[in-house]
C-alpha cells in the first residue's frame, strides 16, 4: 500500500521510500524516513497532492512522490 492510497485521518508506518536524490534528502531532513509514523491530514483539489503530518512537521507531497512511499497501516 502506498501513502497516496490512505484515506484522510489514517495513520501508517513508512516501510520504504523508493526514490532518491534531492527529494529523498529533503524528506529525510524533515524527519520523514523509514520507520516513522505519518498521518494523512487532507488531499488537494483533484487529489494532486497530499498533506501529511510526521511528528511536529506538516508537509505537502505531490502525488508522484506519495505513490512511491510504501506504508503499512497502524
């Protein structure tokens, strides 16, 4: 299951992030890494992005990146 497949309000544990480069480094610097718990707060209009919460961080992630983050529901 990917991060984008979760519904609003659901929590999940990040299992793997299957992209690299600058995007992975930015997420890592914000604390969004494997083993962390994320909560889906909302989706943008037309579901082109997802707003997540990880610890004290709120972050908007594009659909293309959210579909490459494997999660497991808590």
